[in-house]
């Protein structure tokens, strides 16, 4: 926890704590972690933490991937523990995770996080996180997905289970030119075909949202076309579940996930270890700290006001950095602070050979 609060490594956290275990003992404990036990413990911890704040009515959820760049080599060259990605920060390797977050009145709570050693099998990945959401007692109203989920298998899986979903479409330049027309938003259709040609084609609604840029962002002007795929419980119910005029505003609720990942990076301890359970534990601690920050803001920095939300949040009372600082101060009282540094052994004689005067 101290390493997460200051974004230090385990070795530095142990060295600066007066009553903490030694680095060797801490590494021995972490190296004994198993992937399944760590995943199970993380799932139960997130479920227990968010249980009091799961409303009885259906809520919106967002699913996204999180990739942490990796610069080392594989543990097993035949089956590496990382995935290949686009080059980012000087590497094309990354540890890949999938998270499911609950969106409640602007607050986001991480409900599930899983490590992935592959980039495919998207429908299987969705089933993995939705199983955790069902066991946590979350009733799903709408699902916000990333562009990467716009595939035949995912659409078929969502339709079989009756989920309402919104996701941006990945289309080619020719199809985009067909849809980027007009000055008003409109509804169209699109068809996905099974790559293996075993199942029938799937047709779903497409909402083409037209927004006008007035130079407020990147100094661009003119119409901007946002193309979303929309799934309802039934095809004819999609307009009722996701109105055309509200499509973009509803999908904007997912945008905060990228900001939450940056906050997770501020509370994730540093490590060079290749161990999957080790890294999963660090990510889980960071997600729980972010959830705790949302809970504390909801309980202690909100005030009742008139208006559609019925409350206002005073952001200046508790920033995420303030929470990490309070955590660090509390851990200092528990673990102590090493105020002296030095080696018990005398300096090496080589320093005198170099002509240095030693005390």
C-alpha cells in the first residue's frame, strides 16, 4: 500500500519503512502468489467494496481494455505473458487487462478486472466480466463498448442475451462516405456477416449523429459525423432504449474510463517483475483505491442542492492526490519512517586507493 501511495517500487517502500518486512521476505510472499487465487481474491475484494453502492434498479456499465507497456522478455517463449500492440512509449509489448465499470450518476466503480493473454475471443472476454457483474447483483441497463468490440461475434453474443449496447463502428472509407451526408442526424442499418460463414448475417441499427464544430476543439469547423451501432432488446425497441438525439450524450459516459486509467496509473506501484499475479495485484490495489476515492467523495464532499441531480460535488475538498497523501500519512504511523540511512559495514578500502579522505 505504501508503494501504491507514493508510486514507488516494493524495494523502496520496504527500505523507507521502519517496521515493514524486509524486501527479501516481501518478494518471497509475492512470488508465491498464484494467478487463479490472485484473480479470485481481486474479484471478491471489488465485489465486497462496491456491494453497498449497487442500486436495485438497472444501471449502465462500460467495458474497456487497459494495456500497460512492457519492456522485458517472455517467461515462456512459446506462450508469452504479454500481447503485441502498436508501438507506444518505445515498445510493442503490453500486459493486457479488461475491466467492467458501473456508471451511477456520474460516478464510476470498477466491478471486475481480469488479466488477458490474448487479443481475440472478444465474446468470451465479455462473458467473463459480465459473469462477475451478475454475481455482484448488478442489473445491466445499457452497455458501452469500445470500437474494438464491433465484431460479428460480439454483436451475436449481445443479441442472444438481450443487452442494449452502444459502440462506435469501424467502417471503411467507402462506407463512411455513404453515411457522412446531410445536415441532420438520422438512423440507418448495417449488416455483419460471419467470417466463417456458418451463421446467418446480423442486421442492426446505426445512428449517424451530426454535430457542428465551431472551432472550440482543434480549431475545426463544419459538420462532424459520429457513427454508432445500437442494439436493443429487440430490433424495434432500439429507438426506445437509445433515442437518436441522446446517443452521443449517452456514449459520453464511457469517456471517463480513460481518465480513470490515468488515475490508476498514479496509484499503481512500480515493478519490473514478469510475474502475472504480481502485476495483477498491483493493478487491483490501484482500482480499489480509485473506488474508495469515489466512495469518499460521494459520502463526504457532496452537498444537497436543488436541480436535476439533487446534489453538487465539491471537487476541491478531496482530490485523488489528497487521498494518496492521507494514505501515506496513515501508513507512516503504522509502519514508521526510516529517518536514517547508511550501511553497517565500513566503506571499502578502494575509496582510500582513489585518494579520498574517509572519516
